C-alpha cells in the first residue's frame, strides 16, 4: 500500500523532483521506479516515481497522477540508485538522467494483458458449474469465466490501465487467479520504397529541368531516398516518379524501415579458436575474479590484433554459466552489429536472447528490445553508450571495449561517461567491469598501475603475426625535394602502387571530410566563416557549396572575397572528397571508395561499403576516423595516414593522447591476415613524441611521457576537471552572466580549486551562441563538485537560465 503522495522525477531542466497525489485506484499498484504520466504546467509528461511521501506537500495545489504506465517498474532499484549517482556526480537534473535511462516511449511498452493462472483456470471451471457457490461472489466468477471462454489472454482496455484494472481484477490478481502482464508485441516489420537514380535515358520525354532536380537530389545531395521524402524534396508527383521508373531513369526497391536485424547475421559461424597462452592467462585472471564474486575492475591491455574479442566472449560465456547476465559496450554502431553477430552465434542457441541496443534502432525496436531485457528474456546486451543502462538484473559482467573512445562520453545533458558509469554500475551490482583497449586512456592505465584496477596484458598478436611496421614521412622534406604539395607523398603513392600490383588492399585515413576545409582570400587573408559559428566553412565540391560542419549551415561558393571583393579566392586543405578524386586520377585502374559521414549517410550505405571492402571488391578505401575502429580486414597490407597534424594541433591537452591513439588504432588495421602490414604516416611534425611513440607502437613510452606532462600541468589523472560554458545568442547577456559567475567563483579560487577564466571559449561562437569558458581544476573531487553545485544554485538565484550554463564534469573536449 503506497502513500497518498509521491515524488516524481521529470525530464525538465530543473534540479528538483515534483510531488503529486496518488489517486485511490493506483495506491496498491504504483511502485517506485515506475513511469507515470503527470500534468506539468500545461502539458502532460512522463516521469519516474522516486519515492512515496506521507504528508501533503506545502503547496496546496498538488495535482494528481494521470496514469501509471508500468506494471513492472521500468527502472530497477539499482538503476534508480545509479541515476541518482549520475545526477549528483555530473550535476544533471535527475529527471533528465532517468530520461536517458528509459526506453523510448511507445505504444508497445504499455500494453497490458490479463490471463488466467493455472489456479484461476481451475477455479473458473468450478465456477462455470456453479456460479453462486463461488468464493469471491458472482462478479468475480463472471469475470473468471469470461476469461476462460476466451482461450487467449485479453488486453486491458485503456481505461482499466489507469489504475491497473478494475477492483475485481485487482482482487483476483491478489488471490493469484489471474495475472496482468505487460506484453511487448512484435509488430509486423514495416517496409518502405526507396528510390535511386539509375541513369539518364535519352528516349525519356520528361522535362530536363525536372530531371536535373531529381538527379541532383538522388545523386549528389542525398543519395537514395524513401518515396515520400523524394516527392517532397523534388516537388515531384507520384505519376512522374512512376514514369521515370518505367523509363529506367530511376530504380527502386523495398527496404525495412530501420532494419533491426543484421543482414549478415544468419548462418554466421564464428571461427572456433583455442585460446593461445596469453589469451588463456588473461581469461584465467578474469575467472579468478569471478570466483571472488565481488566488485572489481580489470583492464585488458592487448595490442591490436591480439584477440581481445575472443577473451570477451569467453568471459561472457563464463558469466552466463554462473547464471548471471552481461553487458558488452562497444564504441560505435557498426561494431554492435559485428560483436552482436558473434555473441548470437556463440550464445544464441545456448541461451535464448542476445539483444543489441543502439541509437540507430527505431523507437519501437528499441523499446521492444529494452522490455525484452527488462522482462528477463535476454541475458546478454551488446550496445553503444546508453546500453550501460540496460535493465538486466543479476548482472555479473560489464565489458567496455576500446574504453578510451570519446564516443562513450555523452555530449549533451546528462554529460556522463559510459565507461565511468559502467564501473559505478558494476560496483552497485557487485559485478566485474572489464575494460579493454590497445591504447588505454591515461586515466585508466594510471589506475591500473596504481593497483586500483587489475592489469591484464596481451603483448603480441595472435598466431605470431608481427605488428605492422610504421614509417613517418616528413611533409617538410617531401616539399623540399619535390616542390609540390600533394596529399599523397611519393612514398605513399609507391606503397599504393605495390598493393595494386600484389592484389592486396590499402586503407587511407584522412581526418577531414569535404573537398577543402578552408576558403581564403589571397588579397586580404580573410577566410570564409560560418555565419553562426567561429569556424571556417568547408568546401564540398560534389554538392557545389560551402558547409559548416558544426551547425550545418550552407553558403554559396563566393566568386570574390566577401571582405575586400578581390577575385583571388582560393581553397586549401585537402579533405576526403579531394583525396578520393586524387587517388582516382593517380590510379585510374584501382577500385576506390570513400567512407565518411557524407557517403555513409545510412547504415545500409555504411555496411555496403565496408562489405565491399571486406569481400575484396575494392582496392583502396579512403575514409575518416570511422575506419580506425575495430574492423578486422584480412587483406589490408598498407595503411596510409594523410596527415596526423590536424588532431595534433587541436587546442586541447588531450591532443597528443588522441593522436597517439588514433595512429596506433589505425595502424592496427594493417597486417591482420597472413601478410604483414605497413603503415605510412605523413606529418609536418615527424619528431613529435606522439608520432614517434606511435611509430614504435610503444604504449609504455608514450604513457610515461604523457603522464609526466599531465603531472606538471596538473591535468587529469592528477586533478579533476570541470568545464563551465556560459552561452547565449546575445553577446551582452553572455558577458553579463560570465561576470556574475566570475564574482561567485572569485573568492573560491585558491589552492584547492583553481579557477581559470572567464575566457572566450576556443569555439567562441557556435550555433549563433557566444561562448565564454571557466575551467575548474582540483585535486579534491568532493570540493570541485561542491563548488560547482554551489555555482549552479547561485546561477538559479541570479535567474540565469539553466540552458545558458553548461557544466561538463570530466570533460573530454574543451572546445
Ligand atoms: P583485437 O580486438 O585484439 O584487435 P580481435 O579480437 O579482432 O583482435 O582478433 C583478431 C583476429 O584474430 C580475429 O580474426 C580473430 O578471429 C583471430 N583470433 C583470435 N584468437 C585467436 C587464436 N587464439 N588463434 C588464432 N586466431 C585468433
Ligand atoms: Zn579579401
Ligand atoms: Zn556553423
């Protein structure tokens, strides 16, 4: 029996919960952790019940809960506890934290069904014979008999759902005669028609302007599109499209809306490897931890290609065998498919239920998968960042693969780090957190060395494969010799030539997309900046326009300088589009493709390109960071890095660490098959330690040097950091609020907490907002948190809107 009032956490940017009255009919069923629909201001919103309170609140105007959505509370007690921890550690409103933990709100999640239990069925048979003798009176009998007549469970009407059932059903339920359960029904897979450009047909009599518009949409701007979207964008009629399909100008196919299933899943046979000695000893250490049956953190530091996945799978298997459940976090969606496929192949038959959770699933699919997990139908969850909240019970293991990846950090409220949350969750659940990486973050490796985490090392690749050999190409020297600037140095060019001759593959990494990433005036030196952001516009040649990569704004390509009107506007800084063009020119026979956010707009396009490369249908693949992660291609013998300099020169204390990690990871894509691999890194800073250590693939050396720098500069892991951004579209307001905040901070600036700022943020303008920055550093986490939370309260008291203050605890990016 719950109290007449309860506190509800709502997804609103306010750091408090709200009290609501519990209607009579809900008193027996409402539970902590359950979702409720409540009136808030003039809207209805969904929140989570966090506690019951006996007395009425101070405010007399307390409103009633409209409806309870869950019979099984969505959030388990452990997840509620985790949510509260996140809210206090990251200083985020608890309701917003819960929102990121909950499944998407869909019709499916709230469907309730009533069914007879075995006892209920027996009772109903009895009652059918003699209605009047029934124990609970004729009303209950009728209800039971009605249920019996319908062979299947019936769904509760929406009205019944409000208080979970009529009184009668409630009583029957208490007596164990019926059960009311949430059912997540699988909907029939919906498909949509996709239209693509095929080729011009001279005999087609369609108006050429119309054709040109469609071509530019389908070929250049957007790629293949669902029919309704094309009709809208192209101002075209259905009959026009039908005619062009007949003429063979367009082509079409049916595609599931967000395919949930991995097309390569069925029939996949994982290679059965016996663990080698190093893998075996890592696995034994993991098993020994399990034996202890208590919380622990282990770091599996294994070079690229050392077979970490194999160890993960064994660890999951062992967890399941102990009757527990496991979460496997991977840094990106493509890897969920790959790791999910392996898990299903391993555990699917043995243990019903491996679930894949990531943000590219549709809401319905995600909700369905989420509730399957919540109802205990799945015991392994593979997913990206937010899968750390998968509602598994009896959790034994959380794996965080490539723990250093920045994609684990959420860059919106709540700004949590998935790896750190995984560790806290493991602690709450008495589970093991297993972090894996070839290039652990400084923080993690430091903890491992200090003995806070247990360090497991695999120093060599499987099957005695050598690590690739890495060489640096100094772009400065190259220029002195050739007097040419080309994104492809002569050494890289020769390397590609060799691959083509041997029938092996090359992977070329470039970390900017577009054609040129800067447009400059030779006369006055002005560069073309975004109107909303203090960032150069990127030239996209295919789309024939300039784009801002931060806010997406678009500009025409200027014919003259916007400042001095000179005609000498020039483009510089090669992007991936440019590189692809160069490679095609230089190697006309090679089969070249590009993989970046422009070419891989959909999951299907992404998989197609990767699939084509994996199957050998491509010789050279050009791409951005997304190529560096995890993929296991066996015919790549050359990896080229066009320039390591962009990431090295970022105004960020982690620039060296990121560069080292990126280079080591991408180098790790070479030589994973029988042939050895080679890596060429082009740079203007060949002597930089991040590059030198990457060449030697010497993680230890890099770690020591970088750790020293962090100690001297008082950066993490030696201090805790928080980044506070004050932002507004009005410059005056942004300045005023920064000044107010700085008045609050001033007396606290000292030995224990160092406060830097306010200064213009490196991205001084972003999406039309002016941005100022404070950086807080402290050796004491507690003091940092206290000061920051005091600052937020102070901002509230000054009526600075909460959206104007962005507090980022343990920031990964200081831009
Ligand atoms: P990592 O994640 O450490 O870079 P992977 O787990 O992707 O490495 O493994 C690299 C390759 O080695 C995969 O193709 C995998 O199938 C293979 N492999 C794993 N373990 C063994 C083993 N014991 N013997 C032979 N090959 C193995
Ligand atoms: Zn100019
Ligand atoms: Zn912009």
